C-alpha cells in the first residue's frame, strides 16, 4: 500500500512540474497576438470578405455561439450567418471599431477575450445600419492560430453617456477608490 501511495505522489509531483507558469512577456505576447487577430477579423468584416472572416472561428464540433440572451447554434450557424450578411445583406461597411480589449490568459493555447464593438454599414437596400455591443470569445490556439471556439455577442442600443449608469463604477471613473 505504501508503495502505491509513493508512486501516486511521484506521478502527482511530475504532473505539477509540467504545469509551466507563463512569464509576463509570454502573457503580453499572447494578448497582443489575440488583439491583432481580432483587428484582422474586423478588417475582414470591413472588406466584406466572407472567407477571411470565417478563418477567425474554430471549425470544431463543439463550437458554440450565443447572442442577445439566446443560444444561436454551432459553427454552421455562424458560417451561414456571416455568409448571408456579407454576401447578401450588406453592401458596404463604413467602420468596424473595437475598443476595451480585455484578455485573461489561461495557458499557451487558451484565453478568454472580451471586447466592445461599434460598426456602421450600408445595407443592400441602401439603408444605413449601426450596431454596437460586446463580444465574449473563448479563444483557442489551433495549428498556431488564435481562433474563437466559443462566441457570445450582445447588441445594445446606442446610449448617451448619461444612460450608461454603470460607467461610474468602471476603473477609470470611480469616485471612491478603495
């Protein structure tokens, strides 16, 4: 029994040793890589480049997309959605801006990524459309590229600064810093 316990402790210790801590520089590089990848995705959207847009997403069996409080579907859902929007619905994208990139790195190949977006487009019928909100991505490094394996999008109505009641609690605006 003692021998089995000894082997178990050795195996446990070996597994813990393999768990490498990432350096500050490695974490910063991963964050930079994810932001660059996301900015390229935004550029691909501005160019209405459906094929390039789809390279941002992990074509995996367990891909999941939620939006505006609902389960939307799987990889085929996001594929069909962007194909319809970029090839039929939109005529031109005037801007696709991203801001407040927030990334938590879990490991060399997994991170969470949250970002605000704002975009303006011209629809196929000539109407101008605008949307803003937030994306939450579960990012995974697959074959050397960062890809979204899970997606959550929340579209919000355009609000004035007075309507953004929560903003007084954000780090930049806190009046009572603890």
